[in-house]
C-alpha cells in the first residue's frame, strides 16, 4: 500500500464562534491520519482511498460559501519537500492550541 | 531557467495588530512571485535563487519566537498536485481581503 502526504490548508474566519467550531471539526477529522502543523494547516499521510474519504468528510464539514480547502499532493517521497522556520507550536487532537 | 512552485504557509496570531501587520508584510513580499490563495497561504513560482531570496526576506519579517513559516516544494510540474474546494476569495497586493 502506497501512502502519500497531502497538505490540507483551510481558510475560515476564526473570529466567529462558528468558524472556530468548524476548524475544530476539520482538525479532528485530520488527526487520525497526520498532524496539525499550523493553525489551519494539516499534513495527512494516507493511501489514495483513505485520502478520498478524508476529503469527502472535510467537504461535508465546511461551509463552502464562506470557507475554502486546498489540497497539495506531495506524493510518497516528501521528506525533502518540507521546511519549517520559527516557532514550533503543537496542537492537540481537539484542535486547541497547547503550549 | 527552471521555475518551481513553493507553497508558503504562515502561522501568526492575527488577533493582534502586530500580527496582522507582519502578515501584510509577508503578503507583500510574496506577491511579486505568485499569489495569496488563502489568508495565510501563498503560492510562489520562482527559480531556486529567487526562492532563496524570498525565503531569506520572509525570515527577516517574522517573529521567530511567535510565528512560523512552512515551505512546501512542489517542483516544476505542479499543475495536477493542487486542488481547491469551496469559496474563491481574492486578496489584493496589500494583503487585504477583497470580495
């Protein structure tokens, strides 16, 4: 089974309670398959079928008129394609910031 | 000259005026080489030397103790690696939301 990395970025207005609630749901949906690396950036490692299911679930969660999702498919050889600079913040499974 | 796509994601607390100011500066730095596709996601198309300069400039702009940058290198054949779902929001060169 080939697993691939997909970077999922989510645009939502988190100044509203509803926006924050949707963001938490998106985080919960992604957390089994990867990690939250920034406030609205998730990295999922999954095979193609699982990734299709995650994508389907995410589309159900968001408000398509107000929010957007972008998917970046980095393939199965992704170690050298990612670089991080600055603060390392960890987010817990519920999507809350934990410092 | 080979140009590559780099996705730059920026984590900053935009609930503070300083955070919003840094985000605007990051947006301005990226805008000549690509576009802002979400509130804190930028896609830059540039050759390796230009990309190194953009990265250097961005690192100078951010507060490394509070903010983070992630760079995803998608290479020169990136058309099929990106998917968008939901609202299409455009951001102007100053980094302000324009609807």
